[in-house]
């Protein structure tokens, strides 16, 4: 689905990433972790052409309109209702207004927002706005979903609920996902593969972790499986060695 080969991205004369290579296969959930400034978000932006690449290649086996991007910020239009926000992309795709609004309402219901379609973003909680943003992306039926720390601003309980909703949909539809996150537990509980980037500048892929837990998954119960703690400790140790000389004890 996605093949990144020897990718180098620079800001000015200094490369933030240098010769980064990774693969995301169809139906696979892949996470990128690393310290701040390691270029994780830059990789996502390079995939959709929002940031020019200095060297290397980014090959995507689908068309741009089959890629969805869920940003850290909601990016909802404040003058549109939840239903209208979700329907906007469908209208741009050519659906008639009535059909687009009906489909938008269906997505809001699927994501637990029954009766909230007429509310404006300012009238919704953070978790509700995030669900609207998720509905907005999923309504376009992407085959590849890029996510840049989309749940970082949510409290723990709401974050779990929204994340589990997304995980259920990803598994049901065999959606391909590339996630950027600072939450190591989130990365391990959701992913089939995790890539660790070294500290920037000139960040590289330091290590790849294949995650053995079966699907379907519960993002909380997965953390209680016998193999989870050793994986977490290894990932924490490796990341710590990138951030602090000599690392830290777990």
C-alpha cells in the first residue's frame, strides 16, 4: 500500500530525516514513535504531498482521494453543524446535499453521536468533536488512513472510547493505517508493526517491532497480555536511549 524508500526531508540546510525506509502493507496498522523533532509528522505530510521531499521516494499504491488524514486538531468549520461538517467532503465528491446529509447522519450515529447532528463544534465536548472529525474522514471511505496524534488532547477515558471505536472500524473494514503517536502503550496495543525513529536532526529508523497480538483487539485488554510488558519495556528502553544518554530504568 505504501513504500517509503531512502526518504530525506530537510528544513533549510539541515535534514530532519535522512534515508528513512519503511513499508505499510494493505490492512496493516503501523505506528511511528520517536522523540519530538524526529520527523514523524513530516513523514505523514510527505505521503500526501504537503511537504516536499529532498531525496528518496514515497510510493502509494492508491489515488490521493483514497487517503484520509486525521490531524491532531479537529479542523472542523465552526459555522457548520456536526452533520454539515461530516457532509462537506461528500458534497465536494459530488453527492447531492440531501444524500450527503443523510450519509453524514448515519456516520454520526455509528460513532455514538445520536441526536448531536445539529450542534456546532463549540457546543460539543472534546471527545465529541474528535468523533465528528473521525466521521468526516471515514465517510469518504479511505483505504489508507494517516493519523497525526489525533487523540492526544483527550482525557484517558474518552481517549480509550474513541480509540476503540476507530480500532473496531479499522479491523472490520481491513483499513490500512499509519499512526504517529508519543504514547507507547497506544502504539503497541493498536499496531501490527511499530517503527522507532532516532532523535533528530538526521533521524533514521532505529528499530522495527513486529507486534504478535491477535485480532480483533481490545485496546485496554491487550495491555494485560503476557507479552505486552516485555515489548513495552524494550520499546521504552530503546526510546530512552535516543532521548537521554545511557537511557533510564523502567
